[in-house]
C-alpha cells in the first residue's frame, strides 16, 4: 500500500484514546489521513490529547473530541465540530464499544440495553449523520470493529455478541444500498487482542484461547489497525459488505 494513500482524507476513529482505536488512528495517520480522535470519559482526555499530539508529530492534522456516540445529540455535536475543523469526514471507524459480561439468566435488562445502545446505536448515530455527505461527495469508507464472538458465540456475552452480530448484519445491508455511490461498508472482526479489555481475563482462559488459536498467541492492536488501513485505502474500492477476520485462525 502507498505510504500516503490517504493523504487529503479525514478519518474519525471512535474510542481512540487507547488500545485498538489508538492503533487505528496511528495507522491511518501513517497513511497520510488527518484524524479526529474520539473519546468519552473525562479520565481519558489526557490520553486522547496525547494520541492527537503524536499524530500531529507524524505530519497530519489531528484533534481530540469528547462525545458519547450513543447519545445522538453528542454525536451530532462532535461531527459538527469535526466538519468545522477539518471540512468533512471521509473515513469513519466505529470502534467505540463496551461490554457488560454476565450469563444471560443473570443479565439485567439495563445492561443488555446499555451494550446494544453503545455498540449498535453508536454506529447508527454516526453513520446516519455522516453518510449523506459521503454520498454527495461520491467517496466514503465506513469500517466497524466487531468481534469473533459475533461469529462463534461466547459464554457470558449474549449482549455483546448480539450487538456485534447486529453491526455485521447492518453492514451487509447498508453496503448493498450505497455501493453505487462509491461508499464501501465493511467490518473487521478481531479475535483476542492484547488490550485493557483482555487484561482482566483470567490466565487460564488466556492459555485456553492460545491453545485453540492456530497461530498460538493473542493478536496486537496494530494487526487490527493494518486491516482497517487496508479497507480504507482507495484501492480497496471493490471490497464491500465484508467481515475481515483478524483472529489468528480461532474462527474460520
């Protein structure tokens, strides 16, 4: 891929203050894209600003924006600020997500709703607002980070799996609607990646994951980010409605 294949483009990466989102922001900046770094928690503000500062040092424009993407007013307000600062958004990466893991019979309805509202509703909010401008300009990339558990299921994650599976189905249907407008819509489905989210997983579970993964290890945020960069590249224009697995062969 060309070193500066996204030069002149503007990317919005949600949940980009750490982990996979941070790596995606850096990968898109390395491709020449300006980057809007989204975060939600006040405690993440310093980290988000540090991410943006590092991207600026890489030679692109970047700025941190706080918004809860599951809140339509906050999502729209953030997009308005980004358009004011950068002019538009060409690449949307829906990475922000939460989990509230419990077996289904112990899962309160509010935790089901919370996960679906953020993981699926957040994607809806941003896509619904940004898609018209992508269609108007005749170019756009929408990439949502889902999960291997949406494909194979996982104990204690009915809410998380359902929300990510819904994003996959949403992606495939939307891809059929906007393909002729030169807007591609895809997913990246990571397996177990070394992030804060997996740091609290019991060691015996990690050993089991490694045992059932042909590559025999956890993935890195950078490996997920590279898949996102590939899908965002202008030369990936014939790829849409797809789920790109980055799971070490855990699910085939």
